C-alpha cells in the first residue's frame, strides 16, 4: 500500500530529471526557432546541437529537410529525429524518422529526411507554419523543438 504513495513521486522525479534540455521540451512552452538558430540539448553527459541546414521542395508535395547534429557532449551518441510539418491551422504531416548513428564527441552528422504533403496544399505552409522535430536518444525522455518556416518564401 505504501508503494502507491511513492509511485507518483517517483514518476514526477523521473520526468523532472529528464527535462534538462536548454530548449524546453514541453509543447506550447517554447517559441519556435528561426531557421538560422540551433536547438541545444543536454542530459546526463549527452549534449548536442541541432540545426536545419536546408529545406528543398520537390514536385510541390515532397519537402526535403537537411538536418545537422553536432555532438557537444562527452560521450558518443546515436539519435533519431522524427519530423512533422505543421500548417497555421493545426494540420500536421509527419515524416519518417531520420537516423544518426554513432556521432563521436565534437563531431557532426548531416542527414536528409522527407515529409510528404497533399497535392495543392503547399501554399498553406506560409508564415505561421512550423517544422517540429522530436529527437530520441538512449534516454527515455525525448527532446523536442520547432522551427518557424514559410515554405512559400524560403531563404536561398
């Protein structure tokens, strides 16, 4: 019976200790980054910076996202990134996971991922849209951030 009283406190402790990213992981608690900004995360000796290095549109329905991860921590890491493209009215279009394997400390890895959107909806991803990416490493708590994007007016 005493375990029932300890369980909520243990769950709260696990959640609090896992949420030490310098970019908040709580949805709605953070402002989206601009495309030239880096997200920075740190937890239990693992640390990395993430940035969108390029966005390309193919056939008006395939968005190609180039993502760079820099391992700023003291341990090697493996990471996956799950992107989703969100328009200003709240519709979300997820893409397949992007995998980064064995990034040594002080090294970086760049990978590409794709997100498919329905034909004829590209103009819906104007100002107010976001590219949200959830990162998962060996930690049970994921990292998450979003970048503001306007697919109708991408930088060169």
